[in-house]
C-alpha cells in the first residue's frame, strides 16, 4: 500500500505527488486489512524558492490505494 500527498497549489511548483508512506502487506483472496499512516508536520513541508523548508496554507490531497481525501492546511 502506498500513500501520496499532493499540494493543489503552492508558490513553488512541487512534485505532483509525493510518496509519504508505504507498507508491504500480504492478502489472501477476499481478505482485507486496515493500514494506518500517520503524518507529521515534517511530511507536509516542501523546499521554497530560497532553498529552505516551507509550510503554506492550502488544500492537500492524500491518496492511499483507491481512497483519497482533501484537507486544509492552515
């Protein structure tokens, strides 16, 4: 399972999708498992024009497998 974060707008054009978590799981046919990813403030930053780490308010999309959700970073 891979989990990506994408920023819908940033002052510097970041990579479209950033891999922020992954976990290898084995499933038998018809089996399902819950996978939990936890993100820290560090996972939501990017490099700005001045080559320093930066946080910006805006909409972020988190996609894990076939599930996705958006949230506001303030």
